[in-house]
C-alpha cells in the first residue's frame, strides 16, 4: 500500500467515525488514488485532480464539480499532513446543477418505457426482466430508485405484499404495502429470475446479468438511453445525458 493510499484509508475512517456513510466518495477517491499511482505522483496536484474529475464524458458538468469537490476534501486533509499536496481552488468546476422540473409520467409513457425495457437484449434475459420490473415498481409505489435497488429478497414479502424499505432518506426505515397486481408482478419476476439464475450469488431482489445487484449508475445511464429511444428525452450533440424525465420522477 502506498503512503497516499494509506492516508486515504485513514481519511475515510475518520469521516465514517464522524457519522458519514461515505461509501460513494470513498470508492471515487480510491479511483483518484489509482490515477496518482499510475502517474507516479507522490502528492496531489490540481492538474491531476482536474484530469480525474473530468474523465467521465456522458455526464453533466455538475458531476465533474462533485468529483472535484470530493478530491478537495481529501486534498485538504493531505495538505495538513504535507503542504506539498495542492488543494484545487474552489469554483474551478461548478457543482451546482440546473434544477430539472419534475416530470409527471402518463400511463402511455410508462407503457412505452416498459415495452422498450422488455426488448432489452442480454445473454440470460435478466436485463429485460429486471428493468421492466424496476420501472413498474417505481411507477406503482413511488419508491426512490435507490430504495428499489437496495431491496433484498427478505425485504419483499410476496405473500402479504409488503416491502421493507431500510435506511431510506434521512436514515429512516418504513413498510410499503403494494396492491395485489403489483404483488403478483413481483412474484412473477422472482419466479422468472430464479429460473434464469438458479444459482443465488446475491441477496438483492433486483439483479442484473451476473445475478448481482443492479448498479445505480448503470441503471441511470440505461434509463437515459431508454427514454431517448421512446422519445421522452432529446439527444444532445455532445452525447451527454442532457435534460429530461428521470427515474426519481416516478
């Protein structure tokens, strides 16, 4: 383990000791340290921080700003240890996002998305099955995308039609009853999932091709492509996501 990676481990431990979950930033900063090690850099530099922050292409500028902000926090920690670590100036990349007005989906739009999802190709067929179920679940229950993706098998009571949503927004848990038609759809999904993927490799309720939990970032990117395909989101010249209906609008 390099000195900077060891420092990252201590930084993450301190942030979590202070009460932050810090899962996504810890993963992101691990990738940033990968770049530093690849470049043979012993210290954080603004140039390398900017290069790493702006690596993703199909994202909004706010994503770049958020990534750079994550590096700035770590850089402040490192600078306190050794002043040769540069702290990227605030405001280099704006993390402020243009507010997207909420979209109220019509029944026709939901049907279009679910029909397109059912046609998604994959080796096992799990992709179409999972995305169709995810969209239907969000539309029927109003769950946040992250809550739906975080559901484990034990959280979905297919007998009584009750979902256990654990540690949702603000760290609270709750029970969400579903209508009989939704319960039946979830039961059909579970049966088909277990037929297509008989070897259980994850406790996740919604799984992708490899039988593991769907990745939130991959789901967002797939939804952008799907919403473009059915005409709900215009294409952009630079290939970025642009603006349009979002998963959290269900």
